[in-house]
C-alpha cells in the first residue's frame, strides 16, 4: 500500500515536470533510507529542493552515474538522490523518501522553513544532474531550471525554496552545482514557475496575441454569450414543469444555442455517454420522461459551454499586452 501511494505521488510529480516543459520523465522509484516513514516508500515533509552535480562528462554516455545514484557506494549507501537528470534531459524520479544527498550542513532557513543542522534528508528533495566538469550548456541549464520549477510547484513552494548543495547548505565543503550560485539558480527557475514559458519556440509575437484576442472576442460576442445568459431556467428540478411544449422548447432552445456556440463541437457533448437518470436500462418510452431527460441534459450542456466561455475570458485577460501599451493593427 505504501509503495502504491509512493507511485501515485511520483505520478503527480511526473505530471508537474511535464507541465513545466521537461521533455520526458521516468518513474524508477525505490525505497528511501532507513528512517523514512511509510515502509520507507515516501515522506511528505519536503519543503525545499537542492541541486547537485555528479562529476561526469557527456563523453561518458547519457546516464553514466545513474546506477551509482541508485545503489550508492560502500561508504554512502543509496539512493543518493530523489531525482536524477541525465545528459539525455530525461528526469528520473528515484526516491519519494529520504535519500543520501545532503550530508552534513546547515542549519538553514529557506522560504520560512528551518532545516535543522545535518538533517536535510526529510526536508530537502535532492536532484543529481549529470555534469560538473565541463561548462553547462544552455540546454542543460534550461532542463535544470524547468525540472526544479516543476518540483517546487509540485511541493507548493516558491523559488526561494531552491538551494544549491554548496549554497546555502554546505558552503566550503561542497562546490555543486559547478559555477551556479543559489541566486543564479533561483533566477533561472523563476520564468518557469507556475508552468510558465514552454520554450522560445512557443513564445507569442504581438501579432499572434492580437490574432488570438480577435478570435476569442468573436466567440464571446456571438452565440456562446447567449448560452449562459439566456433567461431559461432548468425545468428540473426547480421548475417542475409538466407541460410537454415547454419542455420541448427548453430542450430545443438550449441544444440549438449550444450547437451554434460550439460550431460543430456539439457532437462531442452529445457523444458523451450519460446514464439516463429515469431509466438506467435505457428502455423508457414514456414521452414525458424522455422530454424531461432531454431538457435536463440540454441544460447541463449549456452550463458546460458557460464554463468554456469563462475559460476563454480568463485566457484573453491573461494574454500579454503589446509592448509600450500600443495596440496592434
């Protein structure tokens, strides 16, 4: 059961990493070090994340230190990290519990949480990134930043909860990550927190933004607006009408408006299998019952369109304004 929960937690972290633009994530979990609760499979006390480097070169292969990170050494048993990033820029989730990554250091306070001296394993998620000899490439640094941002958002922690092994945990004893200070690491993470920026290739120009806004405004000013503002109440259960003509009118009206708003996408609404609440076997032939079901489902569909409209409004409002505040023709 504990392993099952650990896998579920790892899957949520995997989703966060992918949402932050990490190209691929592999779940390869093993038990944590002794002391980890939940049969050594997972802990929920992490409040920070530390970045480390393995001391390797790209010429050593895509994942030269992965096996060692999992099994450890005679003097320091594994796992040696919670997560691992290879030269292939795949993030591997190794351990949801305590890992032998921080060693002695501290105490430190990170974004409001105090980590006791020499006791960072329960509180700091540690990632080993391949490298540490040759200068980091832009691709590696972006991979590190996206991975760290995904971890922090998964933890619900701000950028200030990021640390380098040497800064602030073990200054003078450690040097990782090579050439990167904590302040630099935080600055690299910030653009990606909240699932932001998915890469330069996806950045929107001012013309792109104007085009998107134009289409959103066209939808919001058209029939989609009528779907969720049209003053027709749901006859079930509040209205309680038994007039067949009224029920047909409500069903037809909502269906037409939903169809117009979706411009062909209505098929997706009606293709969704919804159990008939009046007859689970689907053999009800009573006209009144069928009309009431049709009216109710139509009303629910129209409310769904209202949710879509709200989402479009939020997207439109969050699109960046053109530089200098000038409109784009």
